[in-house]
C-alpha cells in the first residue's frame, strides 16, 4: 500500500466521525446558521495533518483510537477556526480555501467570525467531555493543556500578531523563523506532543516529539512558501502568488528558491534522524515527513 493510499484511508476514517462527534443542536434558525457555517469550514477537506499525527502518536503508545479521537477533532477545529479568521478581509483577504469560497465569502464576515469563535470554544468542550469520561484523566488534561497553549496568545495567535508586526519592519531570517515557529509550528508540535501525553509517554519521548514538531513546522512553512510561487492552484485548492500580491516576506524572498529547497532537504534529514531515535512501531511518521518535504498541495 502506498503512503498516499494509507493517508487517504486514515483521513476517511477521521472524517466519517466528524458529524457524529460535532453534536450541536440545529433546531432554531440561529442554531442552523452557525452550525452550517462551522461544518462548511470544517468539512472543506484538506490534509487533516494535525489530527492524523495526533492519532498516530497516541496509538503508538497504545491509546485506543476512540479515546484519542476527541482531541484530534478538537485540534482540527482549532486549526479550521484559524483558517477562517486568516481568510478574512482584515487579515489575508482570501476568496478561496481548499477550492471552495472561503467562509466569509459564503456566509458573510460576521457569521464567519462567529463560526471561528464557535469552533474554538467547542473544541474545548469536546476535550473536556472526553476527559470527564476517560479513566486516565490526568493524561487528557495534559494533552488539552498542550493543545490550548499552542493555539493561544503564546502560540499560534502570537505568531499571527508577530506576522503583522514584522511585516512593517525589515524582516530577518531569525524573525521569520520566530513567526513560523509560532504560527505554523506550534499546532503541528501540539499534535505530536498531545498524542504522546495521552499515552503517558516517557518525558524524554515528549521532548523529542517537541523538537520534531518544531522542525516539521519550519519545513512545512518553507514548502508552503515555495508552493505559493510555483505551485498548481488547482491542486492546492487556493490562489497562488498571494504572498507576492500581499508583499509578504517569505523564505524564498529572503534566501532564494534554491537555498530554500536546500534548507527543506536538510530539515527533512534532521527530522528523520530524530524519529529513528524514538523506535516507533510503524513507519507512518517517517513517510509523512518524506511526503511533506515534496508535497504539491
């Protein structure tokens, strides 16, 4: 079985349960409206990278899939809310996301903002309900803490603010790393770390996953920056050349395309060595890193 077939199989399994786990009331017109906007954004597709990684690491430490699933879904909700807000006219002003009209284009800006807020809040509800119902509550609390810290004002949100702040100044390589470590890397790191924490992994393993996540985040962003320049908009499901249009400083702008590709290759090899030290039961994480380094969408 090829990696992409295996990935698709895991994505399908994850997506099958979204509707049943979401469980929001849909009786009044207002309930139907917010639910429709939230599910529209959440069901728009995508790589489902963060939840798939969380589930993979949790199961490596013998956590049942059903136990880990609420945390994976919550992480994807948080990621989706950030995309809704990123696409707004006051931020990146994007009209397409994953090949579909963005949430604010379809539902209006006000409902899009509230849909993002709803996904963020509901993510916490889902994790708390899982913790209340699970036997090993401390592991769930630690995993939830890792996810919320990564998405909050010391994580992803801080990265977005830093992105806007540094855009007004002369950007250096160290500044770009700082932004992307927060904006992209934190949630990817949280996926790995939360999965390990759910499985009560040894502290040394959790620290290794933290470093792997940080490096994966940088590599992911570098590939993203290249795809915006030379990617296929049809494959990607969104417009390309947006960074240039928004006069955004990216890795290719600072280092050039060839140097960025070299950095991606170096990061990939570093990450693979780190994964080898963990002696995991499957090669899925290794194959995921290889896929991410050469992805076309």
